[in-house]
C-alpha cells in the first residue's frame, strides 16, 4: 500500500517544555491508526504539526508525498481535519458552513451542491441543514465537523476525538463510516475510548511524555496484558505503558 503520511522526528518545544520529542509516524493507504495517550502526552500537538497548523521545532511531514513545509497548500489539499471541539461559525447554518468550506477547498458551484448534499446524507445531517450551528445539539455539531473534513474526499483524515459527544447509536454510525473510509484512505484518529480502537483501528500508536511508546496492531497491544487480566485488557496495557513513561520522564 502507498504511504500517505510520512512524519519523521517531529519535535515541539514551548519555552523550556518539550511537548513532543522525536515522534515519527508513517501511515499507509488502508490503515486506521488509533493515536492514544494520556492528557498532556502530546497527541493534539502532534496532530496539529501533521496538518501544518503548528510548525515543528524539528522534523518533517509529507502528506501523499508532498512536504508540508515546502508546499503547504498542495499538501493540505490531501487531508481532511477534524480538530478538537470541531469549531465552526455558530451563526451560519450547517448548509452555509459546508458550502463555505467547499468553496475554500476550491470546488466549483456545481461541485459544491453535489458534495454538500452527498456528505449531509452520509453523516445524517439532512434534516438540520438549515438550522444555525449554534442551535444544534453537541452530537449534530460533531457531525458537521466530520462532514467538513470529508466533503472533498481527501486521501488522508486526521480526526481528534471523532465520536466525542455522540450517543451510542451515533457512535456506531460514525465508526461504520470510518471503517468504510479506512479501506482506501489513511486515517489517524485520537481517542480516549479504547473500545473505539477495537472497533475501527488496524493499528495502535501510543504516545506518552511526548514519545511513542507503542506501535503495533490492536491484537499485539492487548496481548501485552498479563494472562491473569481477563477484563479491560487494553486499559491495563495503556495504564502500564503510560505510567512507566511518566516515571521515566520525571
């Protein structure tokens, strides 16, 4: 499979604090990577560097073979990004906002109409498309965020907590969508929900204290739990990995 994300030696310092410390990440077409870590581990900072929203102190990022530092606009055409909190313009309707995003992505008027209707149907937004975003429930706001990330059918999706605020039925729908898209895209999703990793991910990357402490399949991740642990095995492994890294960092 073709490599769609190539990040090498990503480092980010804020003053005297090294938030991300030499993270490398390669993601191929057809992979869905669960990007895990405790709060403050450097997940969001890494994802912002992958998307070019934050300049790394050191390291490089290529998206679909395009260096995001040398050709930022060309590189950004290849990805959709769902940031933490899924921010949007609250006084716009969902339709107006998605049309705005489609226009910013360079879609023609005719292409916008088709793309917006298609993505609204895909994420079950059709009945609220003419409501202002500020009047929507948290779950529908999250769906608007997902819709803007996928409406231009990018090769790469980078998603920060994609099912945050969704009820169990909505979570199931979004996970099915991620599974389906993951067959032909490269997807990185940050989550605190380990059942989500089991449900949709083909690979697990764990970051702690700014460094990668695990990179492998969900099965290999769970297999690190002792035989005596019969329940919440992934939770056990996650706590062990991240607690050990915190002790080393301190």
